C-alpha cells in the first residue's frame, strides 16, 4: 500500500530527508492498524517526469511486522 506524504521543499531536499529511516517512519500500520512503528525496508525507484525534474527518485519502504505487508511513503509531488 502507498501512503501519500506531504514533503515541502525541493526534490533534492526530499532525497536527503528520506535517507534516514526514522524521520518519516509511520507509527502504526495503515493496513492492519497495528500500534507499533514500522520497520524500514529499503527503497524502490520511482520514475518521475516533471517540468522541473526528469529521473528516478527513491521511495522509502517500510514493513509491518504484524501483517508482513509493505508500506511505501510516496511523496505528494510524485503524483501525476
Ligand atoms: Zn500491518
């Protein structure tokens, strides 16, 4: 599942911000509603074509220990 996350600032600032796993870590699972924080689970590449940016951004992924499903933190500017 993807959660949309508002990010202020530029794509370059976004790339720096998501490098640390803790800053935007969800504190509960949006799928099973388990009340624990999710485990960082790497990144995937998301191709973004925009007036200001044309390339691939990294999207942070988390894993729920309860339901074993992944949650992606998609920045709101990545939406078409
Ligand atoms: Zn879950």
